[in-house]
C-alpha cells in the first residue's frame, strides 16, 4: 500500500520547518500583546527561559499583565538596540492573532524586524502585516507550518529509545521538563535530543514538528517522523502535547503517544490546578488524579510498546511554601511509587537515576 | 478568549462541503481501480449499498479483485449510458491517487464526466486530470475538504441527543451501522439524522465533515460543529472513525468521541479479524476484546458526558454459518450484557429497543 502524505493540506510555508532547521534572526523582541496570565504567555516565557542570551527586550501592550523580566522596549528602541526579530510570545489555544496586535506587528515589520509567529493563522494572511514586511524587506516566519510530506503512522518498532513527557492538563511543564531531562542526560554524557512538538519548543530547538497543526489522519505518522530510528543507546526526549483527559486536545495527545512509542514516560502536573485550563467557558473539567492519568497513559503506551513505564512525576510547586512542597512530594511518591520532582527547584536527576537504575 | 479557526490550513475547496450540501451529478460510474480487497473498496461498495439507484456501472482496472455487482462499463459506455460522474470508490488509508488511476480519471474527465474523489490529495493537483477537465468543462469534486472555519472544541454541553458508533478497528461497519440505526429510528417516527464523518458517508448523506483531514487541534471542535445543539428529542447518529486502539488513527477517534459527547454508543466489531487492518506492514496488532474496547470508550465518553452508555454491539457475521453466528451472538451478549446484532442480517431494532427501553 502506498504511503500517503498530507502534502495538500498545508499552506505555503514561509520558512522551512519540520525536521529542517529554523533560523531566527537574533536578538529578539518578545511581544506579549495584551496577555493576562502566564499560562498563555508560555511561548515568550519559555524562549526567555531557555534562550535568554538571544532576548533583548519585551513589548507589552495595553492590558498586559505578564512580565518576562526583560527590558521594556518600544519598536523604535528595539530597532536602535539592533533587534533582529519580533517574536509573538503568546500562545492562545487556537493560535489566532487578535486585531489589537496587528498594528504593533505591522509597525515592527515596517521598521524592518522579522516577525516570528507560532499562531495557527499565517502572518501573510494579514494584509497590513504583509504590506509592511514587503515595504521594508522584513521576513514573516510561521513556525507552525508542518512539513509537507507526512506518512500515515505504521506503529512499527524503531531502534533507539524514547522518553515522552505527558500531562494532566495543557501548560503543566511538559516542554520545560523535556528540556530539563535532555540537559541532565547530556550532562551525564548520554546521547540525547529534545524533540519539539509545539511552537515554543521549535523556536528553542530550531527544529521539530508542530503536531497540533498536522492533519489528523497523519498525527501518529508525524510523531514517528519526529523521532526516527536511531542508534540503540540514543534517547529522544519528546515534548508532550495536551492531555488524554482534555476534551479539546486529547486527540493530539493520543496520536503523539501512539507515534512516539515511548520506552519511558514522565507525568507533568500542576498541583495548584483543580480544573483544566482553557476548556469550555461554561463548564469545568476536574484535573484527573495523578495515578489515574498514569494508568490511562500506560494503557495506550503499552499498545505500541509493551515495555513502556513511567520513570517520574514533574510537578510545579512555584506557589507553595517549602514545607507544603515536601508534604506534596511525599504524598505523590507514595501514590505513584515514582520519584517526584519540581524540575525548576530540584532538577531532574532523580528521574534520570530511576531511568538508568532499573 | 477568541475562538480560533483552521481557516488557513485548508486547500481551496472545489465544492462547498462541510455542513453545506454536496451535490453530485448522478448517475455514477464507480471506479474501483486496482483494489484487491473489499475493505479498501468500502467507499464504492457503501455508495452502491445505500444509493444503488444512483449507480449506473462500475469500472474495474487491471488487477482489481472487487466486484460491486454493477454492470462493467468502459468510459465510452458510461458516456453513452448518460453517466454524470465517475466516483473513486477506493479508500486507501492515506487517500493518495496512484499513478495507475490517473489515466483512467483523466480519460473520464476528458469525456465530460465529473470526477468525485474522497482522497486526501486534491484532484486539481494532478495536471493530467485538471487539463482534461478544463478541456471538457467537467468538474473536479474533492469531498475530503473540511469547512474553512472550525473552532477549538469547548467540551460544553449541547441540547439534543447523540449516538456514536465506535469500533474495535477500521472498516468494521461503523458507517453502515449508523445508517441502519438512523433508518430504524426514522421508521419508528423518531427525529434522527445521520452525521457523516468520512468520505463515503458524506457522499451518501450529501453533507458532513471529513474528520480525518481536519487539522488536529480542531478535531473535537469539528465534532461539536458536526452535531450542533438541537431539540431535546432529536438524535444525531454519528458515524465513528478508526478505533481508540488503532495506533495509526486513534487520535481521530478520541477527538471525535470527546466532541460528540455521546449519550449512547454502539460498538462495531468484526469477529473474523484477529489483527488490525492496515497497521504496520511489519507488525501485527491484535484486535482488542469487545469488553475491553467498551470499557476504554466509556472512560473517555464519560469525561464529557457522565450519562454515556453502550446500547448495543454490531458485528459482521457475513463469513459465518448460522449456527456459528448464533453461538457468537450468545457469547458476546453474555460478555457485554448488550443486544448483539448483525445489522445486515438482523437489522438494528433490538439496539433501538434497548436505547428506548431504559
């Protein structure tokens, strides 16, 4: 049977993405628009966290309630400071560009800054932005354009080893944890590569596949393409997406889980969150208990890899006093039998110990 | 938060599809190409089964091993017989058009027949076909083009009631069962609509959303759009896709399950099949036991609709003697506590009885 591709469902790619290298012109001005919470500013905050050396400043519009800790700059100041690109630092669920931002982005393009977007919509579809870029010669870079030839997933076994971060919700640290695990692995001399599946991860890594904009028939095929066969000791550390229990995005999570065929999984969880982020305005969905999430993921992971196992839990305890954090870690460790860490405060060494120790 | 759309990920639609009515010019010549098994000929066979009155003939190429029971016709004979459209009757996993078919389709277009395709690739992307259609004025109709504005799923409760067919595999009768259930409901005076999610269903119903080519972030949103709020007694009978246990397509199945928010589910199963159809050439995946499939679907269905329940199992017993069929039905009924029917031999009355009787 011939392999099919999603070639005809992609818009025109502004830049080569997919498994090819994305080249962003540094330094960056991070654009936060009118974002009100850190969860939806994760693109900008993640880029600042992992590529601080490339971030010159931030531009915050009216109503913005997020501070990335960079110097505030106007577009003129950014130009004077030698900024190369304005990067949209806000990730809304669906990736639209609100009208309020268009003026700012057009002004930046007119001033010669490249515009980098991880939104679902394409920059070139906003005539004000496109005309401004054309006038100055600035480039419009859409990170969220998947590669043009993705096969249907086969479920066939590939050589090499894979770790996938999964979550009890969106925006619970799946990308951060994967990046921290890759860093820890490399520090120990392990052969490891972070595999980005979302716009921020792709901006940080310079490569990856934006899974949430792959045509759905090719989801697991995209995950297979993202982490191809490798040498037996090589680890792909794959950035998870969404959550199997999130009614808006679980399809993406399951396609990724099946295609990744993980040998090891790490669950990411925000203990301060009682209800899912971003699902139904009029309806609340409780976050599943950690142990239930683990069981759910394992059932599906073992369908494609009978050896799949969890090796740790990563929690976000930024809002907790130290004593409360210790009690929580203790509780989750008893519940799951796994090492539980806050990757920001504790690092991920205990998870890698578990991965290697068994 | 503003609703996002997948507007920018669709190709140019040759015809209005989505929730608008698709108009196909009858009668049809069903094109079977070189297909070797009925599973992959389900588009053509389904159209013949449910719209026999619109099907004038079939065109089978070299190596074709499927017979739809229609008169064999060449393209010249079809033109002489007043055929309006050639309909590609073959559904490959990914929806590609092999080179061997291009000549036939171009010849049909040149002879003035409209060409109807449910493939992922667009007809207009094959220059031979496009030029032939342009010369004769024939139309190229791509059924598998989703609507241009799909929101992210919200998980919010909608009025009206919904039944979803799910499966232990691809091609186990989910569309057939849904159509048979709609027919039975209407025969009883119930207010019911079949909701098509795949190319054949859309061809039969004249409306629907091709879920497998929706951008994955919008999967559950597409399912919500497909079965909008309705009057309290109205039933949407939604055609399922794939299987939660199929490593190639489970993402689509889960997005549909979450977006459909079914009140009632019917499991479709082929007892003669030990391994999944169409997964990994080099690897076999066992079909899950019926009761395990039911449990798996219920877990996810109840996430969005706590009242979700199974009301029946539909099995394909075409290959079995009557005695064996009776034993099998008995076994599954004891295993599941549900009415088990072969919709082709038995109809679906017992499932509707269960639906209404509790």
